[in-house]
């Protein structure tokens, strides 16, 4: 596979058809180093990338694009654009049947249904629970991602639909594995709330109440990047494996050698 020399931009680009794109380079590690710019990127899906977006992404020298959407997402949004010389790897991080009826109601339910389904903290609770499940049920997938990056899959871009939850958690796991400070991981995660990054709420054109203010308020927890969701994942690592280190070594089967390879690929020496 032919690789181009990455041309890391000095400022974050304004992509037209790709939301929530960013380089996680520069985040500090606990031992005084930092993530190397131009090595690990995150975004929403690439299905609607414009020709200009694709031209920019092609300058990054990407080895691998990890697509964490399920088949239902890909059918709804479309497949990623193809970038020359870049490998596309599809690793679904949730089951398309899981929550299918729920998301159907999100897109088309009336206000009374949404109140019953999402009100009184139910929406936020559902999101936290989804993060817990990804830690417990998707260890094989997260292990595969990290081992792939240790071997040869960097520079890499990780994305799901909005680049917030599945990609956000996978980026967080990757950063934990190379020793990035927890506060820095959380600070990067909540950047997905910035207006120009947010996934556009999609409701059926015939949905009762459409995008009325109360509907948007009820839906908000589903489309927010709340630090409590990410912390639910961290707490689950600790509850299940005794510590984050236990999750990395026992859950994800990361050897000391593999983690050193990851650091060599993703972290800049002090």
C-alpha cells in the first residue's frame, strides 16, 4: 500500500461534508510526553465527504480508516468515500438490532412518546449504559483495533456516525493505552459538543412535533458528549477488571511489548 507523506495542517480544517473531524495530537501523557500530531484522527462518517474534503483527507497519509458504524448506519448514511492508498476497516461496535425500535421512535415518535421514553433522566441513563456495554461486550473489537495500530495501521482515522460515542470511546481507550492523562482525554471528548461539530438531529419530515423545543430538549442527551458517559466507561473498566490497567492487560490482552509499539507509533518523546 502506497503511503503519502502526511501534511499536518497548522489549523483545523473546515470540512463541508464531514463533521467533528480533529487530530488528537498534542494531548499530554502522564510521563511528560505528548501524542504526536498527524498520527491519530477522529471524525463523523465520511459518506458525505465532498471532493474537497476527500482531497484534504488524502494529504494526511492515512494508512487505515476504522469505521465503527453498524450495517444499519451504513445503509442509512452510505459507505465512506474511498481514499487512494488508504485501507478501510469496518468494525461494528454495536448491534444494528440493539435499539432499532428505539431509534425509530427517536426519528418519528410524537411528543408524549418521547416524554415517556426519554424524560426524567432516561435518555442520559441509556447513553451511560451504552458506554458500559461497549466496555464489557466489545473487548475483542477494541483489542483488534489497538493491535492493528501497534502493527501497521497508523496514521489512522476512527469514526462512527457522529464521531462522538463509538469513535469517542475507541479514541479514549487508545489514549489510555499510551498513557494520556485522563483529564486530557475527557477534554478532547467534550469538544464534540461544539456547535460546528455536532451531529445534526434527524427527524422524519412527517414526525409529529418535528423539532419543537421540547422535542429537542428530550433528544439532547442522546446527541451530547457528556463527560458522565465517558466516566461510566472508566468506572466499568475498574469495576470489571479492578483498574484501567487491568482492563488494558486482561480485557484487551495488551502485552507490554504491544503497548511500547503503540507508544512508539503515537507518542512523541519528551
